[in-house]
C-alpha cells in the first residue's frame, strides 16, 4: 500500500493544494456580498476534503478492474442521464441535476469518466495498430453519440461539447490514420458552415421554435456569438460586462475583495461559471497568468505520466482526462473574453461546484492509480 502511495505525483498534489486555496478565496470574494451564498467558501473546502480522500482511495484501486467492467459503468451513466431528464426538476431551464437537500448531483459530469473508460477499451483492442474506420472509429463515435444526445436534450451544450473533445483527443493518440483526420476535419468544417448557413436562413423560425419550447436562451447564445453586432445589450450583457471587468483589472488588479462594487455585480454566477472574471478584476493580468501557468504545469505532469505508461490503455485514459480539462479551461476563459460561446462549463478546480470538483479530483486519483499500477512485465491485457 505504501509503495503505491509513494508513486503519487507530489507536484500535482501541491498544485491541487494551491487550487484549493485559490478557489476558496475566489469563491469567498464572489459571494461575500451576496445574501444566502456566504458559506460557499466553506463548502468548497469540504468538497476538496472529500476529493483528496477520493484521490487516496482511487490511487490504491487497480484501474484495470474498471476497464474490465467498463460496460457496467457506461450503462449506469446512460441510466442516470435518462433518469435525470425524466425525473429531475428543471434548474435554470435545464434538467441536469438531482437534488439531495442542498447538494446537487449532475450525472453528465460522472459520465465523462465512464465515456473515457469505454473509449479506452475500444481503442485498446487494437494493441497499437492503426484504428479501422468501420470497426473502431465509427463504433467509438456511436458510443459517444448516445450520451452526447442525452446531454444535449437536457439541454447542456457545455458538457456535450466536452464529450466530443474527449473523444477527439483520445483518437488523436490512438494511431488514427491521417486520412481519417482529414475526413473528420472536413466533416466538422462542413457541419459548422452548414449550421451557420441554416441558422442565418431560418433565423426567425429557429427563434420561434426554441422560444415556444422554453429554450430561448439557446437562440440568444448562438445568435450573440454568430452575430455579436446584431445582438441586443440584454443578449450580450454578460459577455460585455465580463470583458469590461476583466479589462479593468489591468496588470495587477484592483486587489482582493475589491471588485464587487463595479461591473462584476451585473455578471451572474461569478462564484461558478464566471469565476475567471474575479481573477481578472481582482488580480489582473499577473493573477490570470499565474493561474494559467499552474494549469500548464498540471497538464504537463499528466502528459508526462501518460508518456511513462507501459500499458497503452493507461495513456489513453490520461489523455482523455487531459483533453477534458484543456477544453474546459479554454472554453470557460474563452467565453468570458468573447472568443467562445457562452456555456455552463466550470473552470476546473477553481469554480464552485460539488459534482464537477469531485469528478475532477476522482480523475486525478485515476491518473495516480495508473502510475501506481504500472508493472512492466505484468500488464493485464
């Protein structure tokens, strides 16, 4: 047991401790003047405590046992996604959370790990040989499409997009043929062009349909991103105020707890999805750069562990987790500075959120388990 724990990456643990401090301070600043939200910083510490405990337990658990039962976890994830859509009460217009008292559980978060396990097993069957389009790539696409569709109808565009980038990242290192990559890029570019064309052609009809089905916020977010010059101030208010608040921080920021009286008070969820605004306004470019540097080192350590794996499947899992986090970081910060559309994606390890934080901590535990169970001559295939 001690030999396994000794293989934990101490630099990653140190960065997690720093993230814990950063998150607690930022959540406190974002909620200090907001009535009814004053204990979220304490809750963040509690979630982190549970997350560190999960890391220790998962590190000791052999990740290969999860791979043997991947279909069970994948099935459980699909059942949860169906159940949350059928039985959960809408929150902010989406059926994405089960409520247990004051705690919210989001099945779409845990499904990310289950999807990574499923794709890992399907790619691992090739033993490093090039992936076949029919037997591998299309099958993996089908396995990912089911949860993608279930999450889209909740609706939760943010997590659905994460599923796509998880699969793309894993396929990239799965020895996929370059011809398949070119085909995929052509399909993606063609799909984007077709979507924008259809959106512009049937703009009024799409707006009426989504409004009728209580999904007007979908139209507002898409239209604001495609046609920012035509969007009303109400539609683009969050992004505009976010950019003003981040820009007002300048080089060094206004100082800790000094941003609430300005533009930030017009931005929703500054303790969660919009927490990067707090970073930019209170700590400026320097604070944002330090945060990004921590993310860079953190992701670099993941990739280094993946490179050192004897078991190719361990590398697949780690790259899937790294892809998930890289996209979340890029999307969350990008939507706050106006280069990405608004979605409900949290900033990993920094935003307030029990399910997302615990999922990310469990992911790190899985990476440590992979590192701790790498026996060169006893890989269980």
